[in-house]
C-alpha cells in the first residue's frame, strides 16, 4: 500500500480484491464507510478531486497494476 498518511506511505501488503482494498483503507487509514467521496492519497496519484467511495477500490487496483476484464465485452 502506498496510501500516504502523515507524509509517509503505508507500505503494508494489501490484496487486490475490491473488498480487501476498501477494508484495508477503513481499518488502517480511517476511510469512513459513511462518507460519499474521498480524495486518493496514493503517493503517485495525480488525480485532482474526490472519488466516490464505491470507486476507490477500483482506482487503487489501477495503482497496484491490477487489470480486470469487462464482463460485457471481455
């Protein structure tokens, strides 16, 4: 994990599945489940503006280099 809290990346190992990513962010980085949007704090992220909380796992998976196949067009 390269989520940057307090000017230092996390460096913990996280699984690439969306459920595990969100769980890690909630447990270790205080990302609340009742918020609608959150800023990405990944150390190399250049995205400006917040993301919907439901989009964060997919966004972080891209940082991890995980690609997923579209169920419609494969």
